[in-house]
C-alpha cells in the first residue's frame, strides 16, 4: 500500500558551538526531514532563524552574530511513514482526477476588515385627523430635553447603550429597575409628561440615517403605567434633530438637512432648517400643527417664558448668523418679524436674549484671526400683538465690540446685565450694562488666567466652569459691584489634563444654591497607574457669604454624566451605572448602592432557560474592564441573576459543550484592537493562555471546575477562530499566530548558511540572496491541544510549530474524527530556496493527526488553488476543500483524501464577494442579492438562483445549518436550501455575523458589544 510521509514532533539535536568561527555543528541521525537552528529571545522564547533539509551526518550553520548572552539550539523533525494514502473512495472517482499542484497567487486578496456601512429602515409616519389645538401655557418656561428626567423618586434614563430605563429610588439603598424599553444606540432626548390618571407619557426623540431618505428624526411616544413601558405611537420627520422644546403639550422641533439639489450653476448645496410643531394628546399620534422652513445650517434654539429664537448660519457664510424670533402663543409660534443678521457667528443658546421688545445677541466676528472680536448687538423685535409706534425705527438699536484679538468662550444674560468671557492668554470677564438698548456699555471687567465655558448667575455672584492650568476649573466671581468684578475662588478639579462634559454641555453641571451644593463630573488620569478615573466632584456653594470650597467625590468606574438630589440622597449616573450616596458628610460621602445599567456583551451562549453573557475584558489605555460572565434569563437579557469574574486577561474563546463551559483567556497585557495587536508592543502581563472549565448544569450558579495555564510564546496572538477545534471529544485545540501588523519591529538579518564538513557549499545551503520580505512575521503558526477528559484537572500539550517559516493562517479551520485541517498561506519556496515577493504566497491545507492521547503529528502540506474558505464532510477518509481567489473572483472546490487535494470544479464569482459554504452549497453575496450554487455528484456547480436581501451583506457565515450574514447595521438569516430569508436592522455599527449564535428555538442571539445583546425571533 502506498504511504505518505508526515512530520513528527520537534526533537532537540546534539550540537556544538564554535565561538571564534561563529559556527554551530549539528549531528543529524537518519530519518529526519529538516533541521532548524533556533535562538532564544527574551520577549518571545525560542525562534527559528533558519531551516534546511536534513542531511544525515554533521551539518554546520554559520551564525549571523554571536553574543555571550545569546542561547542557541538545534532541532529536527522526523519523517513518520506509517500513514497510508486515503482510499479515495469517499467521493466519486471524477473528483480525484483534477490538478493537485498549484502556483503561488497574489496574497493581496484579503479584505477581511470590518469597515462596513448599512441602512436604517425608516418607520412609517403616523397620521391623525384630530384638529384639536394645544393647551400650552405660554407663561411657563419652555422645557429642554435631556438624557434623564427625575420625577419624585423615579428616574427616567434614556440610556444610549440600552434604551429607556425606569428606576425606583424610593429607597436609595435599594434602587430597582422597574421597567425598560430596549432601544440600543438611540438614546438621546427625553421628556416626561404627567397624565391625569397618574401614569406618565414619555416623549423620546431619536435620529438616524438611511440611504433612501437621508437623515431622519423620530418622535416615539411611550406610555408608562408604573410597571410596563410601551411605545404607543411613532412619527418620523425628515432631517437630523438639532434641538427641541416642550411647552405644555406642544413639542417644538428643529431639524436640518442638506438638500440634494444644487441652488446655483456653480453647484452649491444648501441646508434647510425646519421648525415643526407637534401637539401631543394622550393616546393619540403626534399631530403636526405648523412648520417654518429657514435656509441655513447648524440651527440652535434659545427660549424664554414667552419667546423662542432660532439661529442659523446663512447659506455659504459660516462667520455670520441669522436669528428668527417667535412669540410663543397658545395657538403656536408667531413670527416677530424677518430674520436678523448678526455681525459675527452665534455659537451658544446663551448668547441670545429677548426682553422688553429688544433682542440682544453676542456673536463672534472673524474668529481665530488677529481681527477677532466679540460683538454685542441690540435689535427691535416686537411681539405680534403689540401696537407698534407710528415711527420708522432702525433695525439695530445699538452695538458694542469687546476684546479685539480675543476669542469668545461664554455668555450669560442676567436681568439688565450680560456676562461675557473672552480669551487669548488671560480670561477677561466682561460685565455689560444693557439698560440703554441704544448704548450698551461695559460696566467693568476682570482678567484672570484660563477661561470659562459655562456661566451661571447665583445672587450677587457668578459661578463658572472652565479650563485653567490644564485642568477643569470651577470659579466663583463677586459681581455685587458690576464696575469691580472680583474672583472669590477658583478650584482646579482633577489632575493634569482632566476633562468634564460640563465644559461643553451645561446639563452636566448641577448648581443647587438652596442646598449650597454644586456637582460636576470630572475625569482625569490617575498618577499612580496612568488610567483614567471618573467621579462626581462635590463643591460647597454659600451664596450668602460668597464661599466656594471643594468637598468629597463620588467615584465612578465609568465617566459620570449627570447628578441630582433625590430626597436626601445624591444620585449620579454614567452610561454603565447608577450610584446613590449619602452626602451628610460631604467630605466622605457614603455609597448607599450601585446599580449596573449596561455592560458589554461580546459573546452570548444559551443554556436551557438561561443566557451566559460574556464580556471579554478587551484591555485598552482608558478602560480597566475585567472579563466577566453574567447570567440572565433567556427571555430578558437585562435582568442579571449573577456576575462571575472570569479573571485577568482577555477572553479569546467561550464555548459550551454539554454541562461544561470552556473559557480561554490570554493574560498578556497589551494594546489591542479586535483580534489584532501592535507587534513589538511590550507585554507586561503573565503571557499565559489559561483554559478554565466551569460547570453550567445549575445556573445561575457557575462553579469553576479546573484550570490549566500554558506559557505562550505567542501571547497576544491572533487565533484562527473564536471557537475551539474538537478533533476528539476531550481534546479541544487552538491554532494561533503572531498578531497582524504593518510593522513587525524587527530588522531582517542574513540567514545562517548550512555548509558541508569540507567547507564548500552543500546541497542543503540556503540562498542568502533571497531576503525575507519585511511584512512576513518571524514566528510560525502554532497548534496547542488540551486534554479535558478530567475537567477538574485539564492539561495541555506543548505548543507545536507547524507549516513553513513565514506562514500565516488563513482563518479557516475544521476538526473531526481525529483530524484537524487549517488553511495556510506561505511565501517560501522550499525547492528554489527563495522567498516570494510582491505579497505573493502559496495556498495550502495543513492536515494534522490528533490522537486521543499523545502528540499531534503533521502531514505534508497539500496544495490548493486558492485561499482555504471552508471544509465540509470531514472524516478519516478525506474532505471537500472550498477555496477562493478573491482578487480574480473565482471559487474552487477540491476533493482531498487527507494527503492530496484534487481540483473538482470552479465557480466564477464577483471579486472580493463574501462567501459561505454549508455542506455542498455555496452562498455568495453580491449587491443586494444572495446567490446560491450547489455541487452535483458529477462535479459541477448548479445554479440555485438567489435571494433578495434588500441591503448589501459584507460577511457571511454558515452556522448550524443556517447562513447568517451582516452588513454593518444589519443581520440576515436563512436556512440552507430554503427560499425564506429574514433580515433585521439596527442603529449601531456593532453587528458582526461571526458573533451570532442560534438558540434552541431557532432565534438568533446577536452580541452588540457595548449595546448588550439582541434576541431575534425567527
């Protein structure tokens, strides 16, 4: 019977080192295939620097350099010749008649990145015939939306990571999540309206984009009865949301969109800002009740008790603003006249005020130039119901220029004064007297270091938040005498280069003069470890005596965003947590409770009635997340029964088999992105791969059964799959290689040369004229096989180098019946002894025999016509290998007996098109279609038509008899061979087909990273 040779495990050979001649002599017994010289490197262990075909006797290698500290060794691999050729009876004879030897192909056929785009499906607009008018009370101050609202002891939080969350804080020591409405990646603006029956009506404002309609804004009306939050009506409006106000039951929206038609022969484009009014009646859809269109971009709203102004940048003039002013009437908005153009650009709602029929604006003219100046202007703006004087009046009543050469940073009106902060090198605070509209004058000014971005008048004082000495700064100014403003106190918050959302969003700072308290979220690097730490800083504010002093902090694990007093407790939130604290002692606040509001989900596994949500602990410079498993019911992903700390490092694989959960962690501490890392980046962790086995038979209890740690030369490496390979039931295996990078950080040295004993070049010499290309890693792929027959004491074999030096894994692998198959791309030609250039590479399949116990044995590489895409029908008699040439648009199928692969057929496909294989069916995504072909018994592909997806898939995956695809914001699923297809779309870019799992009832479990997990009904 013919035999095929395979390579056995690596064996260290006897060698002798000659210091003067820089030679290493290796004694090579009979039966060896090749010999390698390896050098020990401190950061990565033993690395091969040269390999040569074995020659029985003594082989000598010339070393490129020698150091007293260098450690060298020689190793070899034996031929194992007891492997019979496959019977070649698994497939029809025709399958084995094709070519089985192929040349290198251009290796630039990749394209496995995740830069995706997709569409958002617009909601159908609601309509109503009800013509009832608003019951708005025009004497009340228009309400502004925010990400949270507090109603008594109830907190309504429109969380960007989850959606609407309602929490009961009647007992701050035991907050309860009473209701939730999952709307990930949509959380933005929120209003709460009290109903006569005691229930609450919530107004949620969100925005998105679709290829068909461009930007859209959505009004979602939600009824909350104390137990359940339910969307009752939705209304979609063209244009992106800019701002809004709520007056009684009248919602005023300002949206904007760039028009898709040019407005001049020069091909200019215009932006339209639309002011729309909506009446919100209980139990009814939003009713449109007025609309005003303004040509201009970047709209912002300023409003008072009975007026509202909208400022835009006019067409093509970003250094100007036009302000349209409206009176708020029970019947809606009424214009106070034509738009007013200002000298400069208005950038803040606090820079506009209307009082006593005078509109005052503060704009910035020629910003960032030497002519930069802040301009205050007064304009006449009559209420529509006022009987105007029968005289002709100029549009502008008066003007005042401030601080030439400086930039405008903050403005705040207070009665007949306006406070203005400009900055170039110092922080001038200007106090302007507005009592004479025709002659506004500077009462006084003060120069201090730094600058302020937010101002708030409190009695005879002015509180500010700004920036000074590279930190967030809180200041208190005495403005009792407007001619002599003075700095009472400035407190620097955090350490070097601290940050606060309050610098750009006034809703983040809470000033409570009646409680003598200010709360500001602050984040800054910790000098001890350099990582960012977040907290809510407490400040005492004594308005009566003019005292500002720093007190304690409420530490947050994640960036704090809002804070408020609920009863006697301070409540603060981040996107990820809510904290309630007792601040009776403001210097040492006492934490009453912490509630987790959101957590990352990178993998999700169903176990009976439970879900295991895995946070993989992906480390970066600003986060200190640990890998965690969270147990929830499978019908409510937001209800967490238990949290299990999985330990340090990042979870690379989490997989359940029977009653056991197998978790593989990489404990090296390195910067990473996705599955990749920066090569050469120092690792400060333990550089181990750890396999943990948990018992999941009694969830939510999940005890650890056993662990095994394996020192990893490739720690921080890329795995070929996010799943284990199982050649046998109790022998999970992983394949890994050095992480991808455009820079490997190593200088390529000339290779050692193998010479014969007489000093002349021998037949095993290595061609030193062929230099390894810089993009090829110095490491070889590795195979690591575990033994989990005893879950309480798992073990691991030594990592096995396989495939030629300079090889990389193609990302496709499979295992069954004691065999493991993986795709290998390699750039070294062992016949010519030369490295391939121009990113060319040979494509092969590596078959490895993995016994029930003992060392794995590699078979010889088998040539493939393209990069391995999929393996099907794998057993001891062979398999079908599907490969692809993405660059030329060709898919191939080859029949393998386990030792050779014979080309059966090819299929023309679009270049770089996503492909997936289920059995003998091939799925190819092109445009909005999913094409299907199947391999016949005659060895040819049969066209089975296509399915209409409706959007463009960017990746496909075969999973449990189904095909799953993703398109950035979208997911598709179809059963293999079925004509039915279902799609879902999300307002997030975190949708990846390779993370999807299929539940027992056929539902899809889709991890969305920071946005949690979706369970999609099929």
